[in-house]
C-alpha cells in the first residue's frame, strides 16, 4: 500500500479548519467550495499553527515540536523535526517546488498537492513516488489569500474538484512563516543530497533542529533571516544504508558554498535580488551527522556559525 501524503495531511487540515480559533487562525470557504486557513495574513498565528503548518507541509509524515534553546547564551526558540519517511516527506511534499502564479497572484507552493500535480516532475521520478487522492492539500507562502480562480487552477493541475482543494497560507514575515521555514531543516539536507545525485530513498530517517528566526517587518529581510536559521545553525542527523555516502560528504554542508559567510539578505542584495545569481549550494544545513548502517560508521560534516546567525537575527 502506497502512503498518501494528501490523505494524511487532510486529517491535520480538518483539525485546523474545524478549530481555527485554537490556533489563532481564520477559516475561509470560497464560493467554489475550496477551503483556506489563514495562518498569518489577517491573524497573528502562533507556535501551534506553525507546528501544524509544518506537519501538513510534510504530508503528515513528520512530528514537529518547538522548544527553547540558546545561541551564545541568547535564548531563542528552536524547532525539531523528525521523520521516518524523509524522501517522501521532504521531496515528495515539503519542497517548495511549485510557483503558483495566476493573474496578479503569486505564492511559493509546497506540501502534498505537489505529489498530485508532480511539480517538478523530475523530483517525483527520482524518488519514484506520486500520490492518488481526491483531495489536494497545498501550503502557500504568500502575503495574500488565494481567490477562487487560484484554487481552481490548483485543482486543475492536481486533477481534483475545486471543492476538494485545501490551502494553508502564511506570509514569510510572520510567526508561522518563521516556524515553517525553520521546519525545512531536514528537507535542506535531503534536497542537497538529491541535487548531488544521491538516491535519497536510501535515507531511513532524519531528525533536525534549527532556531526560529525573529519576525522581520520586511518580507525580503524575513526571507533572509529565515533561510539563515538553517544555513548557519541547522543541525541534521540522518540514518541510512548507503556505503556510497562517503563520496558525497564534503559537498553537503552550507560552508562549501561560494556565498557562505554573510547573512543571506546581504548576499541577495549583492546579487541585485536575482536568485539566479546565487550559488544554490548555499541552501544546505550548517552541519550534518550521518549514521551509515551497513558499515556501522558515523560521519560529521560542517559546523554551526553562531556569529552570522545572530547577525542575521539582529542580535549581534
């Protein structure tokens, strides 16, 4: 039996939609029947909403918790993400692989609906996964709620009825935005391995932690600090059966990138806010520990960079 990330995420969405006030969220149902939960545009959201958003984004195949930690004796909230289905949860659902653009509406789309629309198709080919379910659950990173036309486009791409499309939405510059981006810490490691040509289906489990960036008022600066949380302070532990992982080790962590060493916002600004001018290898966790089971060995690559993390957060 193939796991359905949309079916599992739907169960979480239903709880969020039925009791939005418990999450400081707002529920909307459009004329075409599509359902939306606003987690931070017209409402403040919060930690419970951020945890739920992240679990939905990972297709219900992960547990997410938040706790307090410290960076150089400065107290900060941290997220911890655990999954025993890292390839499907991270690449088959959580990866922000769908640019949703309809008319004047724009959002970065992630979550289980991608496994129905197969966006991008190559990702699903290499992990040998696709979903088949009558509901589509999508996570949108946007400053605006989608309208009926947007939801109908998503339905069309997923080959479901518009009334069966469910969306959770939050801006980058919000509490939920900071939480859900930090919640991509394990995904950055799995994504990087996939980009390097490694078969991520060999990864048995993943657990990771990253600080949750303070919310910035400016969306572009918020994008910078939320990404820096993982780039400079994301710690990931992967368990796998893959002796060949030794061939990929040195290229995994973010400190191997040409752009490493400055807050992401500064790098982005120097690139004149053109993503295509940024070394994509920067989008990696700061450090990774790998337990390779077939040979019973453990590898550690990368290092935390508290100085740049705190500078990005406005605390240094």
